[in-house]
C-alpha cells in the first residue's frame, strides 16, 4: 500500500472510496452522515481550511475487557497554522435537538483521545490545535416543493480538553 504524500492525494483517495461504496449499498442513516460529511468538508474548504484527513480511525487503548477501543475523527484540517479536529453531526431535522447538541461529553472525550494519539503519531505535540463542530441539517424534500437548502453551521473551539486532564492530588490542597 502506498501512502498519500499530500493532502490533495489524501482527499482523492477518500473521494474514490466514497464513490466505490455507492448510494444503494449504504443504509439511509449512513448515507445521510456521508452526505453531511461531504457538505461539511466543502463548507470548510470555502472558508479557507486545508483538509488533511477524513474519517481517520485509530486505536486509542483498551477497555476493561481488553478489547481495542477504536476512535474516529471525522475531519482533520488546518485553519491557518492551527490544526483543527472537526466532528460533523448531520440530522434530517432539528425537531428534538440541534445536531451540535449530540456532541456530548462522551463523544468529546473520544475525539480528544483520538486527537492526542494523532498528534503524538505525527509529531505535532507542540502545534496549536482546537476542536470544532460542524452542524449539518439536511431536511428531506417535500412532495410539493423543491429540496430545501441544507443548513450548515461551524462552531469553532466547541470544547477544550482542559476538562479531560487528569487532576493531581496535590492540586486539591
């Protein structure tokens, strides 16, 4: 296997992988998420982000039963010199809650662990970084009208990893 050398080659590999899966092979909720991630990537690109990776999966440890824990980062991009780890949430409706409300503490912890491993793996420990969320609302087309335009919102610095740092016993005194 040959590794892509540039972000552009990495993006082409990802697009080819999406093209191979085909829309008929995916369940409706997976297709909705895939379309949302493509729209989010395009939205970030128009805002000046340089995309580096999409759907980056890596093992971040083991659970209590010894099984490998996999974590995924939806999009990794640069906004200037800042490395951005982007979580994309796509919904067909915001009837119950906005898409970004589903980036709960558990999901933030997962992305944070994956981002630490990513930075350690690539030697980017001292580089500036942040965690962003892209909320995509893709309402289904109604029978009597044309398909409504998707609503895409970018939330920069949605969370920080300070709340996940281990506290030392001496700090409590």
